[in-house]
C-alpha cells in the first residue's frame, strides 16, 4: 500500500577520532592543533588535559597531523582510510624542538670563508665559526630572538648581522 504524507530525513553517520597529546614526561600538551586533511577534515585543538576529539564523516580518508610551535610529534601523522567506526586512543607524544640556523659564508668571488665568527645574542647565544667550506650551524632555543653578528679580520660583511624574532623553525641556507 502507498502511504502519503510521510517524509523521512536521512543523515550521514559520523565517527569520532579521539586521542591524547602528551610531552616526553607524560604531561598533557594543551593548545596543540590536530589538522585533518581530506574531505570532511578540519582542525581541532587539544584541551588543558591534552585531549582532542574530531567528528569525521562515514568513509573518511585523510591524514591527521599534530602541530605546536617548538615541538615535534611521534608519530608525525596518522593516515586514515575509509573510517567506518570510532577511532580511540589515537595518541601523540611531543618532544621539545630547538631550531638550527645554518648557512654558508662566501667572499665576493664565491669562495668559502673559514674562521668567520658568528655571535648569537640573547638566551642560548654564543659564538660559532665557519668551517673550511664556509659552513656554520647553531642550535638555538625555541623560540629564539636575538641578533647574529658576523665578523672576520680584514672583511666587511653585508649584512653585518641579522635580527631574529620568535624563531620556531630551522632556517637553512641563511648565507652571507
């Protein structure tokens, strides 16, 4: 028999992906962002207890990637393929990260300069020298703010140094 006047509304099933983000001592990491790529993705932020929860559509496929300045995560991300059930205990562990500032110093003819002094001011400062290939590298605390001054007897450098503010990522190929 036909029944008229009855309307039905369907809704898509969703599933939760949940987990905890902790640091290397087991303490919760609050305000970390977990970004979900793919259709139905988006971002969530961990709460004060390090907990996150993301509702994804039926058959969700994508990659979840945690992020917070001055931290690296294990695993780096998680791949989800055709999610059809709740995914709990999708935890991440965070380790402190200290950026590296590195580069090469050459003379005006393109030859490497060894023994060039680079003095880093501020917390975690210090002095490093270029090697025989003109290469230098300095690990700085995260976040790093300070000035790097470059010097070597009988040479003038342009620029003579560089100011850094709130550096949270490594900087490669910072050449003079």
